[in-house]
C-alpha cells in the first residue's frame, strides 16, 4: 500500500486527471498526530501530497487487497484504509466529502472484476418481495458487507416490468446523497439480476409503529427533514421517487436515514425537458388524488406522500385509511385528514399543505423549508448530519441483522423453491461505481 510498491500506478495516475480531490487529514497510527494533506483519487490509486503542487507523500495502490472502514464519530467524519500489514486513517469535517471518498474507493476496489454471487457469503435474508429478495452478504476477499437485491428475470419479464430494474439501476448510479442508499455494483446471471447496496443496519422506520413506540413531534420533524432533502435532491436530478413510505426509509447505525427501494422511480426530465407521467403505481394508502383519477402527474405526488408519511409517523395510521379499497380511494379524493384533538395547529397546517387535493397548490421544497413546522431548523446542519438523531438503533456488528425481521433472517440461500426458467443476459446492466 506504499509508494515503493505502486510506482506503475502512480506514473499512470499523474498522466490523467483525478476523479476528484480534496484536503483530508491523515495519520498512519492511532497515536499519531493528524496532518493536513492534498488527496487525489484516480481509477487505480490515491495520490497523497503536501499541497496542490507539492511533492508526493504517498501513493495508495487500489489494485491491491484493501479494506475500507467507516469510523463512528459524533463530531468529525473518519475512515480508514487497511491492507494486510498497515492501516491509514483519514478525517474530514465535511459529510459530503466523507461519503464521496468512502463510496468511491469501495466502488473502485470492485470495478476491475466481473462479479458473481459466488464471491459473497450469504449471511441471511433481510427482506422479500414479489420479484425476489434482499440478502445480507459479505465479500469473501474484502470482507465488506452489502445488502444485495436479487430479482428473478423470468418473473419480472412475465409481468412486463423489465424496464423497472434497469430504471432502478440507472437512478441509483447517478444518486449520491447522504440520505439515499448507495449502490456499489450490479451484475447478472442468466436467471437473476443483482444490485449491491450499502447495508443500512438500523432497519426501517416502520419498526417504530410495529413496536408501539410513540413518536414526539420533534422526533418526526427530524426524520421528515432528512427525507425532504432526499426527495428534493432526486427532483433536482429529474427523478420521481413514487414510493415513499415508512417501510422504505432505513436507519443507519448513527441514527440518520437512508431512502431505499427505487423500483418504482422514474426519470421525468430528459435532455432538460420535464414531462409528466401517468403510470398507476405505489402503495394504495399513499396514492395521490391525481393518480387515482388517472391524470398526468409529476413531482407533486412525492410531496403528497411526504404528507401521508408524516401523518402515519405521528398518528400510527394513514390519513384516509379504509379496509375497503373503493372507500379508501373515495376518501383520498374527497375527504380532508382528521386529527386528534390535541394536535398543534402547526402540525395540522403542515400536513394539510402537503395533502392538498390540487397538485399545483402543494408546496415546493423551497416553500416547505420556510414552513413553521421547520422553525429553528438549520438546513445545512440537517444535510451535514450535525443534528443529534432522536434514536440510535441497537448496535450490531457487520455480520448481524438484529434490526430486521426474525422470520426472514434464517434464510441463507440464493435459491428459490420454484424453478426459474433460463433467460438471456442483457447489455448495459453491470455496474461498478462510475464516479
């Protein structure tokens, strides 16, 4: 991992432009003092200098067997790069820079190989869906842990939903945000698609409802703010999320959120042109009036779902619920949300703004930021994770899934009880961190 062992990669690096670069603090032992240096990331190495034009201090060869670890800290953001005989520590006070480095290095370490599921040890199953399941896996060489989403080709093709897995892969490949789950790789076999995601060990926010934990308004405000930032980021990328619900918001080990499951998401801005869509999809209790009415819709439906999300989080049920689907839809189209008597007006007004039946009258994110519901919120502090989370998930080691359902966790296979017919492989699906 030293300069002496990676001269070829260094010579290659200085002839190309870095993927990105920044100042980081660095040390090579727990007891050493931090030293500020200039770090440049290339496809095969990290070049460390004293400054922009100063001599090389060190060159880290990314073609060797390395392990990247995040180091928990409430104040600053630290990570380490470990080889078989040494560990180098890095530090930054900027959350965005921290995630850029960690995510990019992990992706590069996997980028030069054609991955297969045989390169991973399956620890357990985190969840199941109609088209497949999500497996908690450990890479056999790096020992990094991932949540790998598996999708059966035959089933998704029979349902004429093949485009959705490609859309999910494409959307995740361009989405890099502190409150959105990171995709590290994607590959396929003749029977399945695989998407390798970061493992978010805290489980879904829906668990709060399952365990009967009453949520304070200040706690819900914290999570709603982080989710709103994620939605606004997606919209800035021309992406409509379409599936916000408590089950799709995960908690990191540090208590902050990650938006996941982009199977229903869609690009609605192509070459700068914004175009509404009309596909009927999503979770029934979260559907917007315009979708039920079969009208074209756009980004406004994500703000509607944020209103339903906020209501359910506070009051443990969705605002228009009825076990009869026809009545549920009628409630969404014609009824106003009802609130417990002691609900503060600032909460009621915030939710009512989001649940406006007329899409054009729902607030934009810029308007939401100034809503009294978010009084005293510093949005830079939210983005940089400077606010203290109201809840820290039960601490787990890398190979455990304590915060996920016991029923699924016992399954350690990638096989299926039913046979799956062979299908062909599709061009353009594999991915390994295009930074």
